[in-house]
C-alpha cells in the first residue's frame, strides 16, 4: 500500500520493514483474511497496527492479557495513535476516555479481552462503533491442542461472521495441527492468506541442565548477568516468592509475580518491569504472554515448562530487540512427574491428553538432545536448519556420550516381557534385581531380564529411560496410566539392526537435596492422578467434598494394588458396600480401561467368601449344563438361585433341592455339594 512506508517512519519510527512484514501489512490493509506465524520479536503487532491506520473505521484487537493490552495502548498513544482498551482493570476515567474517543470517531484501535465477547451487549457495541477489521493476537489460544487454550477465543469466528469484516490472526508458536485448528475455528475452514516466516531466533542462546541444586543453579546463572533484566519461570506460586527472596539476598533487584496476588500488586510488578533496568521477575506463567519489553536479556526456567510450544513462547520474551540473549532450562524427574500429573488429572478427552503427552515428550527430547538444540527445536515446528547453530550449550560443548544400544535393548526386553503394563519404576526394579513385594507377587523375579542391568544404578537407569522417551522409543500409554509402550522406532534397536547413542554426562548429575517424598512410586503416580481426577469429577457432580467419595489413602491403595475386579476392589481399605455399589464400576474403569460386567446378584457378594463360592458354582454348572455325557437338554440355574446357594450353604441334598427344585438338584446337586464342602 502506498501509504504504508510514510506511516512506518512517521508513526513507528522505522526506516524499513523487518523481513516479511511488508507483505503481511499490505494483505491486512487490503482486507484479506490473514494468518501470520512470525517469531516472537519479529514485529507482529505492527502488522495489524499499521493497517489499522490505513483503513477506515475501528480495528478491534482481541488480546489475551490485560498487561499486554495496556502496554500496546501506551506505546501507540506515545506514538500519537488514538488507541484504547476496555478491560476490567480500567479506572472509570480510562473507560470514559475510550468512549469519548469512540463517539468522536477518533479511536483507531480498540483492545478487548476475549472474555468480553461472552457479554450479550458486546456484538451490538462493536456494530455501533463501526469495526472494519478484527485482529487476533496470540491466535494459538483458539486451539485446544495448543499450550494456552482460552475457551472464549472460540467466539471469535462467530464474531467475524456477525460483523462480516476481514480477520487477521497472529501467533509465534503453532505447529501444523494448531494451525489447522486456527483456520477451522477462526476462518470456518476457508484458507486465509498464510504467512509462515520461520521460528528461528538466532540471537537467543539455548541451554538445558539437569537439576543439581536448582536454587543454586538459578542464583549462579543470575549472578553472571547482574544488572540485566531477566525472567525466572517457576512451577508454583510458593517457589516464585522463595526464589525472589533468595535473589534479593544475593544482591539482585527482584520481585515475584503470580496469579494469587492482588490485581494492584500484579500491576505494580508489571510497571516496575517495564520501567526499571536490571529487574528480575520470578513468576509463574501468569506473567509474560505478550510482554512488550525489548531488552529482556535472559529467561530461566527453574522448572520444566508444560510443552515445547510453551517453552518457545516463554524464552521468546528474551532479546526482542535482536541483541544477544540467554536462556537456561532446568529439568528433573520430579518435573516430568508434575507435568504428567497435570495432563492426567485434567478433564480433557483422551485424545487431547495423548497429544499433550506427545508435546511433553518432544520437550523431553529437546532436553536430552545429543546435537544442536536449535536444529532439534526448529525441526519440531517443521523448519530445517542445515548447519548446527553455534549458539546453544551442545554446540559450545559437545556432550559425552556412549553406545547405549545394549542398555536400551535390556530395557525394551523388560517392557515386552511384562506386556507393556508397567512404568519405569517397576521396570528398573526388574533390571536392577530389586526384589520388591510387588515384583514377587507378579512373578517378575523369575523373568530372564531380572537383574541383567546391575551395571547401572537406579538414577542412571532413570536417565536412560528418560532419554528413551526423548528419542521416542517408548511412550507412556494413556490407557494404562503411564505404563511404557514401545514404539515402532524402537524395533530396529531391539532387533539389533540399529545402534543408539545416549548421553553419559546427564547420568552423572546428582541431586544435592533429596526429592520430596512422593505419595506413591513413579510406577503408580500416573494412575493415582487419574483416580484423583475421577474422584474430583464425581465429587463435583454430587456437590460434596472429594474425601466423601474416597480418601487419599484409599486411592493410594487402589493405585498400588490395581484391583482388577469388584471382589478385589472390595478389599481396598475405605471401600464399603455402598461405595462399591456407587463408585466401584467408575474406578475399575479408570484402572482397567473398562468396568467389569457383573450380574447384580453376584455384585452383592463382591469381596465376600460367598462371591468365590458363587464363581465356582458357575464353573461347575457350565461343565454339567448338558449332563454328565454332554448330550442332555441344556439346563441352568438363575443367578439369584446360585447366589442363594452360595449364601445359605445347604449341607445335604434335600436342603439343596428345596432351593433349586428337583430337576436342577438332580443335575447339579452332587457337584454343588462338593463345592460347598471344599469352601468349608
């Protein structure tokens, strides 16, 4: 567009567009529907802000975070552009000023949160003010397969149809699956003009490290960058506060940020971070999406991010000015357990949980990579990098490796010989010859793989299994709550047709502090998470506290013993007859993938000696259904008759005949009495 270049200089102060910007600006200004995937720091916001000035009417910008909206409005106003935001954080004066500007026809960009679209008056308001373009920032939030799903984003497609105006969607991190869903939900499946300008941020240095005293590691990293602005992401609110305090005690300017703080306190941190040089913010992921601060010099993760997309989104907040920036990501087995738990305890459908596990596996693969991390990372997004980047820890210092083929084959053999039904904890017990009660009860101490891996310690085997997951040789089976399942990629290694190289250096990392004691073993943790999710759903439906359904202790025993039938479930502490009747099937389905089909008469005997007697009577009856010779007319007892026999235990033929009648007593009487005598 002819007017774009002058506005670029006059309003935004740039002499030239960044690579790829001008084509997008021209398409949006023309009124094309547009989907643009651009790296963080690539200038996405200008690609809808500048067209808004070229077009008549108001451009409504749908953005996920109040802090982001306020930053962009502030910057636009400073550049002389009439812009405003209608958010819940506005003062009355701010809201009045926005409406006055709209009514006077001066406002060019109106920022709103997607949640506002749920208001019945929103559509009427947007029609009245003359919206001519919808811009969607962080468009990956529309995708249920993405890392920041926001349900209110699903209303945007409906808004586009109602207003009948073009839509431009922007995001920095969207794999092919996410891009397809963006097109389906925002553009009704009609392909927009798409611009994919790569994901690479060559100015960002990438580093991963196993946890080895994580607080010290973060303090050391920050200490080498004193006076530089940085973000430390933590998995919990409590950790943000403790780590911020430790940084202050080490002489840094640092503050914490999380969703549990008062809105005014959060705003204060955001303002400080924008205005102060050298401030470190220690935060949960509640902080940062769309942070418009160009000179963040480093980002550290004290805990493993949720997914590879979330990781790239979060590190992308560093170095948006194009100058060198650094990252550090710490990871350990407790992180993996936490992320698995968050996925398994979520109420998402099974296919979504499986996809989330896949995304986490991709991040673990990046953490355990053997060569250039950037090649690994960008390859996930479908972008080939022909040469090592020279700007990651693996390019700086190639890792020490070893031929892991034999170790992996032993692990795969243990997985197959236990029918792919167990997680790493139980498999390591087999490989190291650790004779646990659970192992003996299943007869796994007699397997050929028992004790064949004693050359490695338990932590070393954990590192091997973690690397196997990273290489996608094994995957947690969502139907079996974390049991490891072999993938097709493992077959050539198992058959000794291919070799595999593993990292030895990460196997030497030792945790200086013992990990927090887990409620259950690694083997049983995914199932416990799934049982808790089912308990929560049932409790919410009944509007009772979770412990009213089952206590934690009961769920822990279920996870450890894995009852396969109502009889076994009835033996779990805390599972009485009423709870067995109310919840038995639901929890058996979680444990085994399907509820046990049981006749009501048999169900009443679950967990009792009479239940076993009933089952034996059924077996005997089946053998005699056509008489001793197998040629008589078929005959059987009803389930209620068998239940009465099991409960009343008649001691002689006349008593049995009174329960069954003469014909059935003649056919089954002697055999039934034998069963009753055997049962005592």
